[in-house]
């Protein structure tokens, strides 16, 4: 049997180059799981994050296993149990993001 390339979350275990996440508008559910597996994460201030699975009665176990190594436990509990969205400022404070920045369109307007 030939070796098949790794895909998805397991690919980050053998990656030879850094992975950088840059969500552009909404980063929910499994998107947060992918974000957790990157080496750096940068998001614009307007990006919204969340674990909405709980509102459907589904506990986001796979994402929680990744989040518990990054964000403070009480915040992870709040996100998982309420399913309420949170902004980039909260994500940055929790360590989910490396940095946040203004949206690209506002940067273009400010430079002329």
C-alpha cells in the first residue's frame, strides 16, 4: 500500500513550513479547531468567533480538546456552554490570536 498524504488537522503534525491563519469574517465551530492548529493567527478587528454547536445541543468535543491548550479554562467553558459569539479582541486576549488589525478596507482608505 502506498503512503497517502496527510490532510486536515493531522497534516500540521508533519508540516515543514509554518501555517498562518487569517480568518476574514466569521470563524466558527471547526474553523476554530483549524485556527488552533496553526503556528500564527491574525484576524481583523471585525472577525467574529464562536462555538455555536451548543445551541443545537452538540458539545464541540474535538475543538475543545485543542482550545484547552490555548485559552484559559473558564473562557473555554463559557464559549462551549453558551455558544455565544465573541470578537477578535476577546480572541486576542485569550491567546487564540497572535495579533489583530484593522480591516483591510479601512487601511486602504487611511493611506489615500
